[in-house]
C-alpha cells in the first residue's frame, strides 16, 4: 500500500487526507502548528493518523508521495529534505484532479479571481448544472471529489496552489490579471510569479479555452513568449475583439464561435470598472460552457456581492460603510477607490507587502478626505499621504472598533467609509475574513 503524507492540517490538507483515505492509501497528516477543532473532528471521523505542533521526520521522509498545503513554501527545511531525496511533492488540486473527470473551469489572477469564480459558479448553478465550488474558496476540492459527485467544478486557484501541479488541466482556464503580489515567495522576481500564474494554461488542448484580459500588459507580454494550443478568448474595455468580449457604448458584447450576446452595463449587479472585467470573464466562461444568453443576462443581474469584496455593510446617518477587507494589495485598493463616486474616508493598513503607495496618489487626491490607519506600523502610509490629506485628517488605530469610530467622526452625510486595507491582516487579525467581520460588527454597533 502506497504511503501518502499530507503536510498542513487546514482546509486543503484535510481534504487531501480524506481523499487519500477513500482511495485506499496509507495516510498520515502532519502540521507544524495547531490544527483547528473542525479539522481535528474530520480527521478523527475518517480515522486518519495525524500530528500537530511539530513534524516527526521519520514518519514523513518515508512517504511515496507528499501532498503539500499551499501555505508551506518550497524553502521550508522539511520540504527541501523531501525534494533532495527525490520524493514527489504535489498540491491538493493536482492530487484531487487524478480522481475527477468533471469539467473544470479554473480561475487565477492577482485581483478579481474570487468575484469571477463566484460569478461563474452562480451562472452555472442558475442554469441548472450540477456544479461544485472550490480551490481557494469554499470547500476543499479534494474533499468534494472524495465525498460528492459533480459534473462541473469552478475552482479559484492561487499561484501557490499552481506551484506543485504537473498534469492538472482545466477545460476552461481564466487569468483575470497579473500585478505584483506575493513576490516574497518568488525570490522577489516578477517573472517567477507570472510563470506560476501561467501554469494554469500549461496542459490546455486545442478544444479547451483560455480566457484573459487583453488590456493587462503583463499578461499580454507573457503570452507573446509562449505557444498555447487552446481557443483564445480575450476580453477588453479598450478595443474590439473577433472572439471574446468587449465594451461597446453602454453594453458588453460577447462573441463565442458563431454566437453573439449583448449585456447592458445598467443591468449588471456589480458596479465599477473592475467588475465589468469580472463580468466579461464570467460571461465568456458561461458561453463556452453552453449556457443560454437569457440565463447569463439574468444571473449577472441577480448576483449578490461577495463577503469582504466591496461589500456594502450598512448606511448610518447617510454614510455608507463598505467592507473590502479582501483588498490585501495596492491593485485591489486601486479598484476599490476607483469605484467610489462619493467622498471617501479610507481605512487602510496592516502588514505591508512592500507596497508602493504612490500608485494611488491621484485617486487619494481626487477622492479621499481622511485616512484612518488600522495597523501596528503605519509610518509608510503617513509618509505617502499626509501631504495629500493633511496631518489633521490622518489617524492611527489598533482595532476595528477604534477605526470605525474614528472614521465616523471624519464622515459627513453623503460620504463613504471604505475599509480597503492594501495590506495583509496578520498584525492585528487572524486573516482578512476576521478583519472584515470585526469591521462589520463595529459598524453595526455605531
């Protein structure tokens, strides 16, 4: 019996361990930290041996294959030892795809991938298809392959999840855009990060589709260096395309093979320039899956915004509070600020990823009246924006409650309070979801 060792005991790792168990492998799961109670419960239910708070090398180095959780870098000492002895290391999605013959629509990108993934899943579900949602969102893909049966999967896939893939192949691959992010995991080389994203296209066949933003310079530059066999479906707000989607006056035109569909911008549930791109990508994926035009139009009209992504929370004294906690990089915050049409009190800050804040100067000058810093070290934000908003209009806070109260003091009727932090959350919160929920609770307490 082959031995599978799973490194990491969160959503991805536990799902992979259950699938390995179902497929009859000798399974062992190891986590260097503590495993959450919900995951311990699953491991016990499935009778899977595990350890937490440390790795026992003798129980790991004897693996025939290792499934590595995406959060563990390839530079981790144990991973290096496994690689040095020639042990095959794969990601959860690579492992799960071996046992799954469903059609797969897979989305990656620096920004917009969660919204685009959720839109595509909603479109397929609304058309009556039996579809699972997974990857970097929702339930583990491997767990669904082990315990459920779907005809389609819509998977949001991060570059970390793509790093350890070899034979994994989507039927439809989507790259929303590529901007600098997570460069600390890629030797601070943009080219390495771009290559990681493009792994999603590596095994595409002529009958498969590749959907991409042709206005995104980094994507187009990399495309010019490689050869893909798939059907190319670009989308653009700047030019017309033969096959794909583009903006014409007040509507999106979607062309796929011999069919053409118009979707009016006024009918889209999600506002903002960035969401036009997300809606284009989703409409193209739906068209390529064979979904009818009226279902595409109605679904894009009735879709509800995602939690933590430009999510309207509440209007208090005619001030709208918006939760965009998922904006953990400059580009995401750019889209959030660009989408605002009212004066903004901006809540920003956290664990800086090497941000160049000057990219946002024009938007801050034109839209932001005050800044509330929510982080342990806010010196870079002060240096970047104090001269724009004035020192009296920028304050430091150390909790969601404090930040919301400070923002409410700056805000007047007709303003927007926007939590769009630009930064990771780990200085004050467990993750961006914890940050977003604490923000929403603080707003409700106002």
